[in-house]
C-alpha cells in the first residue's frame, strides 16, 4: 500500500482548520480547542509520514498548521506571540 505524501496530509488538515476558523470564529476558546483536538490533531498525530519528515520544508509546513491552530484556539493573533 502506497503511503500518502506528507503535503497531502498537511493540506487536508489545513483545509479542515480553515473550515473550523471560518465557521466557528465566534465560539469560546474551549469549543475551538475541542474542535481542533477532534478534527485536526488526530490526523497529525497518527500519520507517520508527518511525524518523521525527511525535508525541512515538510517540518515547516507541519509547524505552520500547528501554529495556526494554536493562535486560533487561543484567539491571539498578535505578531509577538509564538
């Protein structure tokens, strides 16, 4: 069985995260956190292609998805937040 490319997994998760951001922007932090932990995080945690990336660009894409989710869940979009 052929393994999916990490970019396809990350792209799909980014689409789901953007859907959550678009439709649940008004919810409380706890609800946003639950949505992320239910819909996005399991796909990132259980995809071995994502957890062991061979290229630096794959690592940066993974961190980008996680950073976007963290800022959304916390509601902190300031430039200085990490």
